[in-house]
C-alpha cells in the first residue's frame, strides 16, 4: 500500500525552519516575525519551499520554537 504524500510549505531563516501543510499557519508566522522582529536597520531574509511528507512524518515534526 502506497502512503500518501502531503504537500507542505516551508519557511526558513537562519537555523529555524517551519514546515506546515497549512499555508495560513506559515503566513501567520511570517506576519508575527515581520511585526515583531523586522526593522529598517535589521531586515530579515526568509527562504520558502515545498516538501512532500507523509502524515506520520508531519506528526513527528518537532514543535516550532521560532527562528
């Protein structure tokens, strides 16, 4: 039986990486990051991507603790 792969979105900055199949969670995290940590003198750079994971792999992801 083939295990279904789910499309997940990624956003990375420095050593932090958020992986989530719900793009709205990614967008909400980016909004918080921009509002709380981005300044004219200290801009942030984010890298975006897509990965495909099984539900089990998603369930086993560590809890995101920020960038």
